[in-house]
């Protein structure tokens, strides 16, 4: 039996959420013992049962004696019916809905995959809007002594409503700049094409090429940064731990990410810890990463995807991305291995 700690300190009077990996395929109601920090407690299999290796979240209250857990469990994939009357699965917590490589799960012509493949900035804008983040990857959140500093469900502004529009404007602005600063085309079959240019044309070619390169680098870095912050936010909100690239922390604490706890750090505008895994996934496989985030926040088996609105899905409610967090494990309770 395996239990991994992703929760708060065991000295807290609040339950610590621990992730349990099922030791075997078990029916609902079956109980088994698990050990956490030397305390043995009883885990009850949630409704629907579990299969061997499946992860689910269980609250653990540390006591001096052995603890029997009778509290309600928090399974990763519990059926739910949202207010729109459509029966569908809730957004999973503790684990991604599916694999990073399931890009074509719904076929190569699915709108979410096509958007991620052909015009990634659009689906990034849609994902940021779903998660109530601004076009600068900032989360809208309410700050007071009684609220979670990283809780986007209670917001102080409506900036996220302009995210899709703002990113489209950035895309249009970039496209216009690239068109108004033309770079002379050289004959690829002529190895001396550049040398044959006049001095004035060489100067124009150099300046315009430099501007193009700078704009492309700036544009690429902007969306790279958005994707890293977005993936880190999804992992934080849905309590998904890092499982890969942990060796790259070189002795550091993975719980702090690569830029501390995130909150207050200008390099982490989302206010959540950014993991090495987030950076590596975005850097080496941005298509798969973007597509996975889209599939995680919406179950396309029940919902119709679209390319032409601010959230990329029809009949989407404002708080849908945070609906399952309301009574779930809570943001950040499962963060790192």
C-alpha cells in the first residue's frame, strides 16, 4: 500500500490530504489499512470502486492513536451533473484526465486539436479564460485574511473576461508588424545572392531581418511563458503532482518549484509554484501540452468543442473550471511527489 504526502503539515488540526494508490482492484466499500507518517489508518474505497494503481485522495487527521477514516473520500473521477443539466464527469483532481500523448483521442479533426496544431495562441487564450487568468498569466483572486491567496473562485475584478480579446490583439499586432517590415527574399539557388545586393539593400536586409528575429523571439517567449504559468496553475488548482524531471531540482525542494512558492515573485505571475516538469513539457512538446490542458478542463465526450469563442466549448459556465474544487481537495493540496 502506498501513500504519498502532498498536503499540509501533520501538526495542523485540519485534515491532511494524502494521495493513495490502490494496491489492487477493489469494489466500493472495501476497506484496507494504509500507513502515513507512522500512523495506521483505514481507507474505504469510494463509490464506483478502484482499479489497481488508481490514485485517489483521502483526508487524514493525524492523532496520537491509530486513526480510522470515516470521512468522505475524494475520488479522482466521481460522476457529476452540472447545472446545465448535462451528465458528465467532473474535472479530475490528483491526476491528469488522460496522457500527454492522447492528442488525437477525439480524432485529428477535433477543434481543440486543430486549434492547438494550427493556431496555438487561440487555444491558449481560451484556456486562460477558462481558468480566469489575464493575458499576462495573472490569476484574479481575492485577498483578505479569511481567503486563500491563490483561490481564483473569489475574484476582485473581471480582467479575465478580456483575456481572449487581448491575446487576439497581440496576435494581430504581431502579424501586422511582420508584414510592414518586409525582408527581401534571396534566391535560395544562388549562393552569392546576398553578395550581389547593393550596400543599401544589404543594410535594409540586415535591419529588417534583425527586427523579424527580435519580434519572433519576443512573441515566442511570451506564449512560452503563458503556457508554463498556465500548466503550473492547472496542476495547482487540480492538485496534480509532478512525476517527471524531479532529478533536475538537484537537491532543491520540488514543493517550491523553480521560482519559490510563486506568490510575490515577478517571474511567477500566476502566484503558484512552477515545476521543472511544466517547463520541460512546454519546451519540448507544446502541442501535446496544450492539447492535454484543453482535454483536462473540459470533457469532450460530453461537450462540443468550438474554435470560435473565448473558451473553446459551447454552453460553458463562468465558474465551471473551479466548480469541483468548491467541495474537493482544494487548491494546492496535492502538488509534488
